[in-house]
């Protein structure tokens, strides 16, 4: 089902350079979609390090279980991704599918099945015949080539309206290294570790433990700070692969990792924002900044309470400066907040302070902001020094249209 491209989409797909040690190929297999690629194979050189973050859902998919177990080995040779079927809540059949795909790819690449990582996205509860994927793997492995990032990003889409990608450069161990990332995500977005499907590739040489530390930190500040609809997926996966082909010396000290960490943080934030901007039916990108909370975790919970409020999100969709709904969402978050110290600003204009409407506030002042594409809400809850910023989108009738017909 094709959807109108989000008005928040980037004007152009970014120019991603090849990453040494990474080759890509996609195929049309007919798992669910017609006339479009739906399986992606990324092949990495031997010795590639891997790190990952996965959903904490109690009903997570078979590919997530496979990846979480395989991550213990620390190395990867390939990742196989399919769109259209999540292979979640599929019992023993789901396990059999990921096992068959891993064995088939491992045979082609002369590696261990545990070095084949997998991710699936799409409908939950429908068995996935591994033959769709295993039949395509020989041709994919033979045709894989560097640099075809646009094709790769499109192959993993479901209800996404545009492919998502980002790139960055950093200094590491005496070399300039490249980091590329692609992502998919549009609905069922409320991360609880990471979110959606995200795949990051770098030519840097980094030990698995160091890579994991860097990725976990970046995920916490980016993918864990966005929401579209408050629903955490069964399939949420972020995988990062470091091929080592840049030839840098391996480093572990924080000071030596600073440039790389900053670049990775920026790339993850870019991808996370793209996902929020492609929220199903989204018309507006919303930034919510909470200060004055008991601690940063409390601030994050308050911010997410506002971001996930259907009443806040529909008011913004209607360009209604109904700040009372923000007051409501802060109050229901379950975290400490002092009502009579509460201060709220929208678009830089103070609308409420000292527990009541600001006497100087005139709604006409913020109506131009409400009609824009980027809405900023700031609130200080008057307790401590905790702070957090999260990002979301508005809730329009198209969200219902998309999800009401998702399986039809």
C-alpha cells in the first residue's frame, strides 16, 4: 500500500559513500509486496565486529532472539533483512525460518551461522516461509556491491513514505573513518532500547565491546527519545558493524574515541528524527524539552507522557494551542512536579507560569508557530535539575486510515 510522502521528508536522499568491507544487494521475492525489493543482504568482510540493541518486548520476534544470542560471538559476516513479515509470534516455525536462513547464508559465505544476523519487519503472527529468502540468497551474494545505499534503504521499508539514511566522518586511531546508517520506521514506534530497524556500518577497527558501549550510549540519546504512537514493536533492532578496513589502530580510551562517538551520536540522532518525521500520517515534527525534574530519568518519563498523549498530538494536528493538555500530560506522568512552579512555553512564548495562565500571554502570538512544521514545547516542572528532550509527531486522521487498512 503506497502512502503520500511525508511533508517532513528530506528534500533529497543523502549521498552516502561506499564503506570499505561492506557490499549490498536487494531482491524482489514476493513475501508480501509486489514489484519492489523486499529482501536486503549486506555482506561484510571477515573479522567484522558487531554490536546491537534490541526490543525489551516480552513478545519479541524470532530474528531478535537469534541476533541477541549471536551477538555473544562478537563477529558478523552478513545481515539479512526482509520486509512484509515480522516473523514474530510464529512459534517453532519462526525459529526454523531464522535457522534455515542463517545456515543457507553461512554456507554461501563460508562462515558460522551465528555470524549471519537477521531482522524482519511487517505483519505479526503469520509464518514466514524461509524459501522466499533462501532461494534469493545465491543471487544476492553474487551481485552484492558497495555503495548502493538508496536501494538498500528502500528494500527495508514497510509503511515508510521515504527511505532513511545518514552518513558521517570521524577521526579514529590516526585515520579518517566513515559511518553510514539506514533505518526503517513509521508506525509502532515507542522505543524501549532502540527502535524500528536500524543498520549502521563503519570501516573503523573497533573491538566488539567498545563498539557496544558506543552504540548503547548513542541509542539512549536518540532512538530511545522518539515516539510516534506509544507502541513498542516486537522486532525493534539496531545493529552496528565495524569492518576494520580503514586501517586505524584500535583504541579504547574515551579521549581517543571522542570524535567517533560524536559522529555516531549525530548520525543516530539524524536517523531517529527521520523516523519521527515519517510517523504514519504525520504533518508536524514536535520537540518536547522538560527541565526542572527530580532527575534525568524522571524528566524523560514526563517528556514521553507529553509526547505520547493523543490529546496533545491531536491538538497540534489541529493547530490548536491547547496548552492545558500539556499540563494534563505532565500531571499524569507519575513523576514529581510542583503545580504552582510549573512553567510552559510553546514556540518560545510563555503560556503558563506559577501554576496558572501567564497574564501576559496572548494566543495570537503563537498561532504562526502552531501553523509551522516544527513545534517546540518546553516545560519546567519546578523540582530539581533533571532534563530530557524527546521528539514525536502529530496524530492525524491518516494514522487511522493507514492502520485501519494495514493488512488489506
